[in-house]
């Protein structure tokens, strides 16, 4: 016998309700995605999210189909940086539809499920694990060339969950040149090796600043530390991203830096890195 409440059928016995297996759904969704790259950093303040966003845009501009998952549950900045203010919708198959940034790029973030964007997310590990699994299995990603996963700094719940749910995910580690950042990067390298996650490569961000008045390059945070660390650890060095104040301004305004400053050194650096990522992914 079935009871009816406001048009919803409620079965007396749980066996009568076909419940989807969340792990099976996640596996099915991941099977349509060629490359899964988690962007990590050992510490905050190194521009990891900016790298995630701009690498995704550069890959999309080269014709690849790209998705971004923002798994920085407590500090989701990607929608604001990309100027995406809408809420996630649901398709005819009851799957969440990622928010489109362009024809080749779409994103999912916990902020896009929050009515009040300034509400704190106060969750423990198991709930975060469940949310990240839903971002994979309950989202209509379709066929993707790249899934970029923006992780919070450090080696806590979120990157560990990604390592468990996406066994073929590979890490891109972001650092700045100075020693204090590189010391934390070495912890990220240790994390990846401990959980058996392959390291795709390393990016050195904030590498040199060109004075807008005299065009002299000033190494505010030093230079070359990321490449030396990558070399000593046997990791592919993907490239350097210089500092540019306009990058901060565009991120705050939710505008695409690469669209507005197509001829800049930063845009060229991201294009070169995306080219290298494409070649390495195809080769490996």
C-alpha cells in the first residue's frame, strides 16, 4: 500500500524505492571526463584559485571542453572571480546543470547553491565528502576534456576526498618563489605521494613584476624557486606567471583578465602553460 502526501508517493517498504548508488553515479560521470586535474597549494595567498580559473579559460580558448569544480567549501571564490551570480538549475534527468561561463567552460561551486552568498559553510569532513561526491555524480558534466578541481590550501579533507573519489586525478601544485611557500609545497608533494596521487606538474605564480613606469622586472618574491623545487623533486615544471595588478582588479570585478588583456605577459604565460598541459595530457 502506498500513502500520498502532496503528490509525492511514499512507499511503505524501502525496498520499493530505487535509490541511485552515489558512488556508481560518480564513476559513470567520471568516465566521460578525459583528464582530472586538482589544483593544490601548500599555503594560502599564492593565487591558486586565480591559476585554476585562468588555466581553465586558457584551455577552453584552445577549443577544449572544460569544467571547474570549486571544492574550496569554506571559501568558494570561483563564481565571483568569473562574474557568475546565478543558482544551479536542474535538467530533465534531475541532474544539476553547471553554470556556463562560455561555450567550452562551465563551473559548479557550493556558492551557486547558497541563497545568501555571505553565509558561512560550517561543515565537518563527512558532509564535505558527500558534497564533493555530489558535485561529481549529481552534475550533468557530459563529455569533458578537462575537469579542473580547485582545492583549498593545505592537505585536509577536500584534497583527501578528491584523492579517494577520483583515483586517476593528477595534481597541479601552485607556489610562489619564496622559501616559506616552497617549504609548504614540499608538504603538498609529500601528501600526493602518501595518497598515491600522481603529480602532473608545478606552476610558479607571482614570478616577477614589471614596473609600469620603467618596465624594469622586479622579483618581489624572488625567482626560480618553483622550478628548482620541481627539478629536485622530479616534477614537471609547467611555467611561471608574472605579477600584474590588473589580474587582481579583474578577479575582484568578475571579469576575464585574458579577454581584456589579450596581449599581456600573463595571458601569454597561461596560453603557454595550457599548450604544455594539452601536450602532456595527450602524451600520458
